[in-house]
C-alpha cells in the first residue's frame, strides 16, 4: 500500500513543523522554507504520487510515519 497525501495536507504538515510557505507563479511555484532548507511542492489536484510525496518529505527531513503520527 502506498503513502497518500494531497499537496494541501503536505503544506499543512510542513507548516506545523515550522516551515513557512512561499508562492510563486504557476503550479510548481510553491516552496516550503525553514532556515536554509527549501523544498518545492507541486500544486496539483488530488493526491501526490507516492514517490513525489516521499521525496519531498525526505528533502524536508521527515518520513511518511511522521505524517501518519501528525494526522492522529
């Protein structure tokens, strides 16, 4: 079973972890920033692909399990 999360939920998770959101132009202009760390978040409807979501979380220093615990 894959890991599922929407872009909006991923943004909410990262915001709760201390990231702030910067938006630019287009669907790929959303970035989560914390200190010198910056990750891009594609703004598409529906769930992000499993590999995309995991990659973004890995870049931010988190795992899918961290999101699952946050959801509780």
